[in-house]
């Protein structure tokens, strides 16, 4: 047998094997190579011990990052630049990419990994699978980064603390990037009884490379002082449109892609799902426009098409319809069970900031059917904010100077709100009625509170405005009359606050509802139309307001009679708009008739009578009869102060109008003194940005200009113009008038300086 084998071996041996000098040469080369490899191995171990460079990450294939095409990472240039700067110079910090599910954290981390790989960094990617595997993954990364296995073994045998040993090595080694992806359960990352921010577990800021963590946990307290938190926001429409075109190049135009991106709230996960759907061979909607149209009827099916009810959390993360349930499940495990019902409740409100004022224990008690305490509610709010499922605006829309918590509102991403509401209506239909009842009760209660709160409730009133129309969508829960009454009450409060655009929106909603239910000739419709026209003139739309008031006056006289209080109101309002449009004679005639009728029918002390007297006095002033105007204004100020009080808006208005009349009489010094007092009182009572306060500032500047104090007048007009443009808009007649006055003041100031 041996001979046979030898024969066979010889039969297949190469020809050069018969030449000894060739054989010995080959063995010599192999020996040199073997020695070189052994030496290289010893050098790498020694280099690791002495802080040398890392070995290739190819040695730990399980820690490879996911593939990403850098050219397709859209809208994240600022974040990429920030991360690359940290990668180059960590300075004792680590990075945390944090946001709600679906915001593209993993994609951005993978992009940084690709940049790092191209720049010669060793890259290690740990996919969070739980605390058991984290230790093994860090060991693999440390070994791949050149740490001797002997040091690992020593630590594992109890001679050293393993995380300490690994991080000592990382602190001596340069040019590495270690990513811990989806580290949402922060309390499981560190040793028992300690937090991540203690930096005694696997998350530490001490390496000479960069540690990058991606997580849904956005709380700075979780990650500690050394964490550089980069909180991702939805993509802007332009970037989102490019994401869609990257995945579905034939899906439509850039404009259509951007429109769909806006509809999906710029959520990267939703954009990717839409792109996959549009390009699917069995999809019914094969372009962006068709997909967007279908969203209105098939949102749940379209955004959940990948896997509507995944049981695997990793699959749920990649499914738009279920990705946020992963965070809610985590909050359940953390002992915050109210987070889920609270998110469900908030999703029923309108797509606008939700005032904290009516997110009360009573709201959740009604929704869940059991008592809820304030501490539990606060914990739920904090948990949802921590996981990025709701936010706190830095500044309330249209309300300068407000900030977190002081602004008193929370926000939901549009798609989070929409899909959560759909989950409620499809998965928890037995609870839907309770959630809706809770919302209705909260809205109605808050309106009542705001009516009594006065100026203190104005910020909340502005926030409440977009939500209150929801009352009209639930006729089974709130009678139509009560719903309209609540909207009108809030509109009155918004008018007092000078928020005329929001007021107009509510007035328009009530008017449309009245016309639909009662017809256009019902007295309640006349009232709604009157309120709507008043909001128009507050916004400077005088011509449109006059037309509606005139039609309403004719209808009220025909249906109610010429002396009905509502008919008198319409006649007064026609006169008021005519004043604003410069038709002073006709306005004075109407105001004179209304004052006589109101005095006879309502009494001399009625608020409407006092209003008519002020309007008539102003008409006299505009017609040039300043003496009669001053007499009437003086009388009205005394009556308003006695009946309404010194801080009533009508008292302020009468005082301001008297000061203007005094100025027209040729006494700008006394006029300035009167205006200055009203300006101070209105600033105190209404705030510096209220339209009435700005009117007083404008009138004071006019008096100063008449006194020759052009520079002081110009400075005040600049402030007034800034406020009016911000509050009323650049094209409002009041803004245009102030701009014109400012130009005159500046011109006069320039002339005086040239004379000097």
C-alpha cells in the first residue's frame, strides 16, 4: 500500500520537484515569509500595548457597518460636518444621534462610517441586541483595534475590570470609529444601579477615536455632560424630494416629489417606504401624484404595506406604521404605561401645537376610564418627549418671546399624529368614544377658563384656536349651538388679544357652519356675518368689510326691523368702516343716528352707546370740528371711567382719541403728554405688541413730530413699524401709514442736519 501511495504521489509531483536546488529555494522563501508574518504579529501586539495604530476592521467581519451610498444621504450636510469634525478631534466627547423612530439615524451613522473608512479609520459597528451581547461586541472591536487577547483574558479572569481595560486601550489608540446603533434602552447599557452618564460602563467619552451612539432617547440627562447630542429633524421638502427620486427615478417630477415629501412630513422612513411602493411591480399607484392622492383614503395600508403587524421589534423599526410602537413598548417596560394613551389622546387634536393647559389628569382620566394623577401624567409627557414622540417648540408661532414650557405647548410630527390616530380608530375602536369625549370636554372647559383669565390667557387662546373647530366635527358629543358659542367666545378673546388673523379663521368657520345649517337669512347667520366683517376690517380689508356690513344692514332691517339692536350694530359698523376709508361725512351721519337710537333704546350708560359716542366724536374730529370732538371725547372719557373702569379698552380708546384731537387743535405738547400716558397704560395692561398699544405709540410719535422732535419721533416710529409689520403684516394700512410717517420724519431730520 505504501508503495502504491508513493507511486501515486510521484505520479502527480511537479517536474521541478526532481531538482533539489529549486526545492530548497522554495522552502527558503516560505521560511522568510513565515518569520516575517510572526514578526508582524508581534509588532502589532506590541504597537497596541504602546498606543500604536489599529488593525483593520476586516478582522471582525460581524462588526461591519451597513452599506450606504453617500450621494444619496440627503439634507444632512450640517450634521455630517459636525460629526466629521468630532471624528477628527473628539476632545473627550462622544456623539449621540437621537430622534424618534424613522428619522434616519442609522443611515446618517452609516454615512459617517463610510467617510471614516475612506479616511483610513478602523470602523466597528455594534448593533444593539441587548446587554448580553454588548460586552462581546466591544471585545471584538477592541481586538480588531489591536488590543492583545492576553489583556482581554486577564480582565476576564478577574485581574482587571473589563470595560476599564478596553477603554484604556481605546484611549491609547488613534483613528477609529465605533458605532453603537439603536441603543434605545439606555438603562441596560451601564452596570446595575448606575446610569450611562456615570461613564463606568461601555459608553465612555475617553477614547482617542470617536464613539457614536444612535438612540431614540433624546434626554441630555441620559447621556451626560460629555455627550454631543445631535437631534435629527424631518427633512426639508427639497431634500425629501430627492430621496424619493433616488429610490423611484421614474416616479414623477421634482415638484411632485417635494409635494409628496411635505405630505409625509419629511420622515425618511416614510419616504423610503413610498419610494419602494411606487417602484413595486404589483403596486397600484405607480407615481408620486397617484400615491399622494391615495394617501387620503389608504394611509394605513400604504405606510404599513411592508409588514402591517410585525412581532419582531427590529422589523417594527423599519415599518412606518409600527416604528413608534417600539418606543411605546419601551416606555411600558420602564413603568410609564400612560405614554401610549396620552399619545393616542394628543393625536386626536389638530395638526398644531397642543396647549399644556388642557393636558390635565382629568383629560386622561376620561380617556382611560380610571383616575390619573398629575405625577403620572408628567411622567408620560416626559417619556414621550424623551423618545422624540412629542416636542416642545422653542417659540410659539406668532408669539414673540415665548420658550419651552413657558410657551405651554407640545407638538407631534404630522405623520406620528396621523398614524397614531389611525391606530386608535382601527385597533382601539372600543376606546375611541372615550378619547373623543375627553378631547371635547377639555376644549370646552379651556374656553370657559380663558374667558375669565383675561390677558393672562391670551397665549393659551392663540394656541387653542386651531383646535377648537374640532367641536363642530362631533355633533353627537356637543350640540351645534354650544360648539358655535365656544368658537365665538374664543374669537372674542383673540380679538381682545389683537390676534385678528386667528380670530378671522374662527369667525369664518362659524359663518360657514351657520349658513349650512340655518341658511343665509337667519338672524344667527347675520350675527356670524357681522363678526366676520369686523375681523376683516381689523385686518385692514376695509372695502370687503364694508360690502358685507352693508348687505348685512339691509338684511337685518328687512328681517328684524330698523330699530332692532342688531340693525343698529350693523349701521354703526358701516359707519366705522366708512371712517377708515375716509368717507367722514356719511360716517358722521350714521354715527349720529345710531347714538340717538342707542341712547333711547339701551340707555346712556350702555357699552354700545358709549362706543357710538366715541365714534361720533372721532367723526367730528376728522371733519375738522375739533372743538365739538374734544367736548364729546371728554364727556365719554368720564362716562367710560365711571361705568367701565379706567383700564377698559374703550376708556383707553377715548383717551387716545382725545389726545389726537388736541394735537389737531394745535397743541402738540399737551397731546404728547396725553398720548404718553395712554401709551404707558396700554403697554402695562395690554402688552407692548398689542395693536392698540402700537396705535398709541404711533400717535405719540405724530405729536412729537409736530413739536419738532423729529429724531425722537423717528425712533418711536421705527419701533412701531417693526411691531405692526410683525403683528399685522407689511401691507396692513396701519403699517403703510407708519412707514409713510417715518419717511417724512427721516426727511425732516436730514434737512435739519444739513442746515447745521
